[in-house]
């Protein structure tokens, strides 16, 4: 049995963010026909039917989806970003012949520029915006186009690759803004509406349902992200990234962020509560700090227990059939300093039972940096509680 270790603090992206193939999902709302009783007029004892004049009422065509779009659409923007690609100079350009033309620093060699388009939405009337990190990463300024055609130069205030959230600022006033909803109260089966600029088609609206909630980053295919995703079948295509996912009331419940390249009808969004928490940090200090424990974990089961105990090189044996096993402690990490050890089995975090590594990670993520985290473990058959003072997630994980 080959074990797959889930850990806190590893980057390994397997998902095409804002790219890949997407599929349009159409929904046709049907309304019951209205039965109108027409008056009968008698003439000479022979009845005849008189049809009333047809009343044209355009409001009958405006369903809840159209109302949501009318409410939020003006606050959804198109973001055009460009960044220079740095790559090593081909060997031939280092030869004396080419130096005669390009100089010793090769500054005259043409630069390669990558351009991309994404979406975003306006948070405040004075020009604060939110989008995905991968839409603007590597760019200091971007072009922001409003629905009414106005174009602004946007400044990238902060980018957080760990949650794929970024914030921008444009110099404007009296802008339309979105209304925030509540992603924590979502139920699979609810309506979901996506607005964005897929494939260069501005202000595109797609509709579907909330397919699932609390999808882990590992399930989605991006284990380096620290997000529990919303899954939807509303069509999300390249260019939708950074746009809002709405509920039936036209409230933002998430940021459309990713589609699996090998999937049909699967889209994912960052819950708005997570996005707002990160955005607030980015606006204040230009970066987001994440709490860090510093362990590698694996979920225990009778099968994984047997496989682990068969590997003598690990240097320990376990007796538990469930819980979260620590298979590695990062040197000099908060976990190491607190005394957590390889072979410990985590059963509770902050007095809450944990059945898998995702629940451990979730408790860490919602905790404060510097806060003492109570971790209940089983070590050599005995139960202990270890207090771990959480640190700041490092930009690169220390080597063993």
C-alpha cells in the first residue's frame, strides 16, 4: 500500500487555475401558463368568446437570476494583466558576434510578455477590488474595465498565493459595489450564479447549483492551497477566474477560482468569508500571514496502520486504528519546539475531535498566530496534551 501524506506547508499545484476546458451549463426556467377567464358575450342566444387584449409586461421576463445580475453586474469588472517572462538567454546570444548588437548585458534582446484576462468585483465605492492571485500575480499594474466601458489603471495592493486571493485599487469614486452573502450557510442544491469574462466574452452569466461544500484543496487537486472550496456546476471557463459566485439573492458567496482540466461541469470557488479575511490583511499590510504548525500527517485506518507498521525504517509502531498520525516534524517548527514527535497520533485539537488531517489543518488555519493551540495526542499508548504556539507560515519550508 502506497501512503499519501497530507501535510501543512507544501506546494504542489496540480490544477489549472482559471484555465483548462470548461463546459457551458444552461438552465431554462419554466413558468406555469396563466389561465385567463374570458367573458362570454351573448348575441341572439349564440355564445361567442371575446379574447381580452394581450398585456405586454416586460417585468414577467425578469426572474430571480436576471434580478441578481442586474443587482451585481455593474460591480463586476474585467482585468487585463501583463507580465514579463524572465528566461535564460539562449546560448547563441552570449557569443561575441551577438554581443556586438545586443551589448554585454543583452538589454536589447526583446522581452517576452505574457498577457491574460480575468475577472474581479468591486468591494467599495472608492475603488477597492478583489480577484484571484493567479490573475494578477507578477503584475504591478493592470487594466480594469467596468461594465459601462470605463477603463482604469489598477494597482495591485497584495497577493496571497496560498489562498489564491488578491486585491487591487483604482482611483475612482461612486462606484457600484457588490453585496456580501454567507457561504457558511450554503446547502448543496441551492442555486448558484457566476458572472465574469470567460474566453474574452465580457459580462457572461452562467447558472447552476451548489454541487458540494467543504471540498479540500487535496480533493480539488491543489494541495498547496489552504482553502475549503465550494463546488458548483455553473460553467466556469478561462477568464471567469476572480469573478463572483452569487446566491439566488444576488449576494456574493465566493470567488470563482478554478476548474479541473479533466472535468466536466465541475467548478470551484473560494468561500467569501475566507476571501474577506485574507483581503483585509492584504489591504492593511500588503500580505497575508498564515498560522503554521509544522508537521506532516496521514489519516489512520486499519489498512494504513498495517502499512505503516510494516515499514521498520520509520522507527515506531502504532496501535490506534483511527486518528491523525504525525509522520514527520519539521525541525525548528512550532510543533518541534513544543515537543510533538514522529509517531504521535492526534485525536483532538482545541478540544475538538479530529478524524482526518483536513480537520487538523482547518483548526490551525482559523487560529491566531502566536496563539497556544491545545493538541491532544496518544504517545506510546498514553494520552497527553501538548500546547503549541503557532508561528507564521514560512515562504519556503525548512529542509529536514
